[in-house]
C-alpha cells in the first residue's frame, strides 16, 4: 500500500513512524513534512489547503490512501477533493469537519444527539456576551467559534479578560465551567462503525502546575491508571456513537478520526470539544501503544470496512510524551535556532525513547527550529514512572536555545499509580 500523509507536525511524524513500521506499507510519502519525517518518508512540497494540488500529488504518487493530519485542510475540503478524485482518504469531508471547525455547530449536533456537554450560549454582541457571562458566573469560559489551534479558548476569573477575548472574536461560545480531569479519547470511524482507541491525557497549559496560557498541548500520557475501566465503553455509547449516528442522519457522515475532549465531572462525563483529526500530542502516546498495524485500520475507515476489522491490540506499556517548544510559545515563537543532541537520543535512548519532530527544518545538515512546538520526545516503559524517566532523560539531551518544556507531564498520574 502506498500512503501519503498530509501535515508537518509531531502528530504526522508519529503517524509516519507507525506507518513506516507497518509491513503492508510499501511506499510512504508526506507533504509538506519536516526534518524528522524526512527520515521515514519521502517529502513533497504542496499547499496542504489546496484540494486540487493534494489530489494531483496523490495521483502522481499513485497513493492508495491519503491520511490528512491537521484540521485546516479538512475544514478547507481537501478530503472532499480526494474523494471526488476517487482516492481513499482518512479524514472527514468539509461538512463533517465542522464538528471541529465551528464550536456552535458541534453544540447543535450534541444537542440533537443527546450528548452531554457544557451548557452554552452563542454570542455575537457585547450585550449577549455580558448576559452569558453573568448567567454562568466565574470562572468564565469564552471560546472563539472558529479554528484557533487550541489557542482560541480563554478560561479566566477576570470578567474584563473574558470581555476582551469576546470582543476580539466575531462570534464566541460562552459556556459553563467544567470541573474535573480531562481525557482525550480518539475513535476511528467509517461513518457508521466506531472503533475507540485508548484514552490519553493532554496538558494544555504552557507552564508547570497547569499555569499560564492555553497551548496546542505540552505533553501527554497513556494509559490513565486513575480512570474508570468502563470509561471507553461509556464514552463510546454516550458520546462517540450517537455523534457519528447524528452526522449520518444529517446526510453528512463523519469518517476519519473523531476526537472527544472530555471532562470527567462530579456529575458525569461532559464533552469539552470535538476535533476532526488525531490530537497532538496525544497521538504520540496512543500510537506508541498500538500494536495493530496502522495502515489497515486507517484504510478500513477510509473504505467503509471497520465492521470487519479485528479488535485492536494494545501494548501494556505506558507512554509519555513531552513537548519542547520555542522561546515565547504560545505567543509569536522565536525560530531559526539550531537543535542539537538529537543524535545522542538516537544513540542512547532508542528504542524506548525517540524524538518526533514538529516545527523543524534542515539547512546545510543542521536541524533548525521552525515553529512554536518544535518537537515531542516520546518514551515507553513498563509503567508511567519508567516512561516518564526515559522521556525526561532524552529531553535533557536535546539542546535548543531558549526552549521551554513542562517538567510535570504525567507526574501526578505516575505518583498515584
Ligand atoms: P477547547 O479548545 O475547547 O478544547 O478548550 C481548550 C481548553 O480549555 C480545554 O482543554 C480545557 O482545559 C479548557 N476548557 C474548555 N472548555 C472548558 C469548560 N467548559 N470548562 C473548563 N475548562 C474548559
Ligand atoms: N492536544 C489538543 C489537540 O490536538 O487539539
């Protein structure tokens, strides 16, 4: 099987790594990719938001399957263009990707499907905003309605900050604050059958102790030793399957990866958000534990064959990933700095720990930082403590001037396990 992966983050590096280990994959391509992905896949330049260009590349490569990693191409309709061209694609249509692309749309689908989520108001004027903020009280949760790479959400006790964020967006969703630990649960679906993966936990805030601004995610771990063993089944039946059924009922079936961001509150499970693609950095830890070869799973989702897929096999190992970000992330990051120590990780920590690249590029043999989240150091171990130790040992070898990472990824879960 010839596979083309679209994207350039650590998530796409994790996808490419798993696909490169799958004996069914005879050729692996990625566009646009990054310096790390270049070690496992052949890179191509393409405007990932241009459906015609992506389809032309898929045709030129004779791709049997295209996997679209990030949300922006999905929301732009790249999967539709591929389907029209007759290429199997893992990723939802533009219409179905609105589950991620519009928070207001997602709320509407959840209401219709009876999926538990935070109570919310969609607001466009300052008066509506004030009314909603007062109705819920602090802490205030204000979300930009559109795509914002995980940075469009403000959770604050300061009503002026909540108003200011609302004023900076065209349309916001203001919702009830959800208390309790967060879980990311991914499911692969062909629009009908839903196959959940293993749950993970992400660390959204920039700084240790869940301080600082929201980011795209600073680290993750799986499994969740503290979670109810029935969690995956509960979420399948109360969230994932009803949502997929509702999308099909509307004539806009969702196929690809449905990501449920959940809060486990005292009153039960609530959906915080849906995403229409694999999460980053959770994918790094989920795929580190998946033993079933990946290409067949993604192909079954792309071609309507999930009902016949063998149950997924999972490693009992734990996995931890720690994101190394540029100076000033999640603000405008500093880029162009050399990254060293990557060879030392490969020589001393593999195969238990490895570096997945995000914002990197290679220039004259040197790997340079090229984005906010630069790389994601992933490690496995017999438990979270061992996986964590291995991940942080490898992080310590990576040198990037001004870089930042959290030092408490999976710390509490490892201590409590
Ligand atoms: P989202 O982009 O909707 O996932 O929001 C980003 C982050 O903001 C989430 O992972 C939560 O940490 C936080 N957040 C979002 N919605 C809520 C809510 N209703 N209550 C509490 N925290 C929230
Ligand atoms: N880790 C959060 C996300 O992928 O949206």
